[in-house]
């Protein structure tokens, strides 16, 4: 998949049918295109994975706070808030 421009932030929601191996290729494409941060929302696991270039990925659990001051200054929310209506 080739991207012409990169967003600062990409948010992906995993469906039950998504395969991690295919999804990892997509993550690599986003990062290679210059995306600064990727949030992967896993409804089944009720967590959010955060990916940034040249950093280890992080798994944020329901009680944790999600923020990205470099990309979204002033924004933060609890991970559990992603799942209020699920």
C-alpha cells in the first residue's frame, strides 16, 4: 500500500477477522510514510496499542490514560472511554 501524504495520527479499529500478520505490514507502511503515531484499538481485548517510529510499541489498558502531546496537544482520555458503547 503506498501513501502519497502522511497523517500525523492514524487510528485503526481491529475487527475480529483482522489478521495480525497482515496488519503489521500495514503498520510498517504507515510508519514508512511518515505517520508520527498509530493507535490500534482492540475491541476484543479492550486495549489500545500505540506505535511510534523508532520506539517500542505500548499496550494501554482500560484504566490508563491515552495522550499524544506531540500530535494532539491538550488531548487525553482514558482507554476505557473508547469502549463505553460496545
